[in-house]
C-alpha cells in the first residue's frame, strides 16, 4: 500500500499478472511462410462433425490436394450467439420512446482482463463524493510518480465541477459510478477533459452540464480514447466533443459506445479525427445535430438519432454510416457540401420532416429505407438501390441515380432520371441465343435503361456481355456450356443482375467478371460450380454485391483487385478452396458488411497486398482456415484497415491475424470489439508488422487467445462498468 501524501486518499499499486483471457505466446497450430502456402482446413472439434459430404479439394495457389474446408459450419457457441434482446424498435411514432432505444446491440462488452498488457502495474485511485480538486491532485500525483503505468480511477457518489474540468492523462481509465455535475457558478469549459493524451478510457456515470458548462466530455489532439456507457445532458454546446490528431492520421483508433447524449446544442461531435468507431449510441432532443460527423475513415453503426434538429450532419471524408436508426428529426441526415466519399448503407428513417438532404461529392447511398425520400443535391454522388424516391421528382441529376427493380421488388418506376425505361421478357424458347437477343435489345433502344426479365433455364455458349443501363431480373438459371465467364462487362455504368442462379457448369471460369465498373450491382444472385474465382471485380467504383450466395470454387468466392468502394453486404461465401472475400492488389476503402463466410479453405475475409483503409463490420466468419487475415505477402503497405464488431468463430487456425513476410509491411490496422471464439488462436501476429491496435475484443475458448511472435501488439482494453 502506497500513500501519496493526501489525507484520506488511499492509492494502491496492483501488480496484475492478469489472465489475458488465455495463454500468451504459445505456438500456433500452423505457421505459413507465405500467404499462398497451403493452409490445412480446420480440425473438427468436439461436437463439430467433419465435412463428409464434400469431395477432395484442390488448392489452386499451390497445386496441392487437400480437404476443402474442414467441418460444416457449426452453430455459433453460446458466447458468440446474439443476445436475447428485443427486436429493432419501430420508427416514426414520435411520442415518448417505449423500450430500449438501440436494439439489438452490436457492441459486446468484454469480460474484465488486462488493460495494456497481461502483466501490468496499475495505480488504483478509489474515491467517493469529495471535492474534485482532491481527485485531480491524486491523478496528477500518480502520473507524476510513474509516467508509464496505468492509472485506474474509480469514483462513486457525486462530484462537482467549478473552475476546471476533471483532466485525464495518458494511460488512465475512469470508472464513474456516480455523477459529475456543474456547480451553480461553474466556469469550466467542460466537465471532463482529455487533451493531447493516448490510451484513455471513460466508462459509466451521469454528466450534467446544468446549462453552465459548454461541453460534457472534451477530447482534443488525442488518440486511442474509448468512451462507453456515459449519460451526458445539459451542456450548452456539445455533450461530447471528440477531436483527434487529424482526419488523415494513421496510428489512431478510438471508440464511442453506448453513450446517451441529450439536451445540448449538439449531442456527439467528431471533428478532426480518424478511425473513430461509434456504436450503439443514443443521441436525442438536441437543438442542433444528434451526431455531427467530421474527420475521416470512421465507422458509425447501429446508433439511434432521434428528435434532433438534424439527426446526423455529415461533413467528413470517407466515413461509413451503416444501419443507424434516424427518427423524428426535422432533418434526419444532412450530407453537407463540405463532405465527400461517405458510405451511407442500410439506414432506417421514420417520422422525419426530411429524411436525407444530399450534398457534397462522391458519397454513396445504398439500401437505405427512406419513406420521405431523398432531397437531391451535390454532384458526383452515387444513389443506388434505395427504398425511397427522389423528392421532389428529379428529371435530371448531377449525381448517378440508379434505382432498379429487383427480383423481389419489381417496381415499374423510372430507373435513372432522364432515361426512358424499356421492359422486355425473354424465355429459352423466345431467345435461344440470349446474348444475341440482349445485343439486339440494346441496338433497338440505345438511350434507354433496359429491364430484361429472364424466365427459365438458359444455356449459354459464351459470355453474356452487358452494356450500361441494363437490369437483368433472373427467374431461373444461366448455365455456361461454352467458354466463360457467364456474365461480363467492361466500363459499365448502372447495371444490375438480380435473382436467379449462375452456374459455371464445373468449368474453370468465373461466374461474373466486371472491370472498371461504376454502379454495378449483384443482388440476390446464387453463383455455383465455378472452378475459377466465382465473382471477380477489378478497378472501378462504387460497385455492390448484396444478398448473394457463392457456393464453392476452386479459387476464391469473391476476388476484388485494384479497386475501391466495393460494398459487399449481407452475402454468403462458402466452400471455396481459397478465400470467402479477398480484397487484393491494393484495394482501398472497400466495405464488407453483414456477410457470412464459412467453410473456406484459406480465409473468411482477406485484406492483403498493399490494401488500405478497407473495412469489415458485423460479419460472421466461421469454419475457415483463418477468420480475418490482414497480410502483406508480395506487396508492402497493408495498412490502416478496420476490423470491427465481427463474430469470428471456430476457424481452424487463427481468428484475427495481422502478418507480413520479411521486407513487407502490415501496420496500423485497428481491430475493435470482435467476438473471437473457438479458433486455433484468437489473435495472432507475425512477421514485418508494427502498431497494429487491438481494443476490447472478446476472446472465448480459443486454444490460445493471443500469439504475438512479433512482440509488438498494441492492446488497450479499458474496464467497463455494467
């Protein structure tokens, strides 16, 4: 027990050789010399049947035979199962909210364990209801005495802010089990301040600005800051203001989770920061924005923005806005003129005065449910497959607007403003040569958007080559009898294939091959019996794979090369002898969201070969050789990728892996709050790597939870209050 000279303050030093959720540094079951090496399939575990129904596979990368993928995809273990929670709340009823504001949650609270390292020293400060100056003095004294160990601050009761905020230094965590309130004559600029600091955690408590203090929590020029479960009200400006070290900085990664922000000018404000993850927050009844999103390369997922003047004001660069609920706002989502390249996917809107006002450039809107519609604006944006019309009706747009019918939503509305729609139906009897029939349709209607309704099972002697402004609605099968691929196109714009089955006929060809496309969408397509990469995209932006199902390939299920802004959403990829999803060859800013990759011989999801700022959120990867692999094999610089809130279950070797061969480089990737269970090793790092950041991942029942042969993993797992 150590006294720091302040009467009544008991500061204890804790030597925490914390069980890290499992063994550290144990050898892994299989270590490769390169990423094209043969990877054994997963070993069947107790209760997981071996895969007896599949023939022997062939590894196209090495020319060696072996089992294709190991066991059938097992059911997710109890720890990986979705919690038993209420369904997502209905939107549009703008009276008092009934039930949880965010349901089901995406964030999974990790069990208590180590914070910075499995064996760590921590100074514990535990105080109850006393002047804030005493708390600050204790924190400052602990930090001055030891600049590197963790400072753990536990506060219970009530604390009052007067002239200065509570300041948290680097390598500190605050667990607030009570309230922090502004005094009647408070002049402090904020209640809590994190300034020019790293590795800071804040959990729990009620913060009340009482109409006296401008900001609840103020974060400036800081990195690796994690804020969870705080209720903030009564700030005169921003409830939570988060500023990092620049929107284009690389070695960052922070999070804001389960925060409730209300009664301020703005709820949550993210400014000059990069790689901030915002999940399961509830921001409501603010006079300005529920969430003002600036900065860059952040993830905003599964938040509730309700009864604000503006739900979400987007003015940043290359942020992902995914599966949020925005209701009862005057304007739900305002894509501002200063914003660009924001990916806005599968958000739900209800009861708003306006759903979405579109400005800026190069923003991508896909799969959003907008009953009031989209106020068209800006230029060079991409509006693809949203449920909601342009409002008011737009006859010509400075954006690419492509709102096609799908196999299960066969609307008769215009597909692209300013272009006529022509619907044609073909059967194998009326069009025995489908490629010729499609070419004639285009020649007959050169300026139209063609909607081709294909009913029946067609046999193709060669590729079906598509032209721009084409929609294929498949009710049957396209089976290749000649050379492939089945469907291909170069330099296409505004093309959709929806429904049906593409059957490669067991040939060494691809099901689809698109090069340099813009607005190419695969929707609800099944691809089977391919011996080459089943779905292949190269170059171009943005393009989408949605609700599709790739079953088996002698190579990759999906192969993406030298492209950006490929959205892979709610699709399944299984039984391929290489990878489920492979973002290869310097791909950047791709988004793998809500997919299921299973029983693939190598990797469920693969970011590789110089790929930068690719994002994987809310995927389930199970029964593969490895779960999520971030690697540099032949090209350096696989950096700055985000792997967030995925379930990584029962993969034979590693669950999460960062690695590189000698002379290569895999650095500054951010792995946050992934549930990693029953893998050979949970987290694995090897080779030419540095500054890869792992925070609040949940490790359960892996053979070895952490294997770090490079000995430079960066961990920060701040403790959380329930």
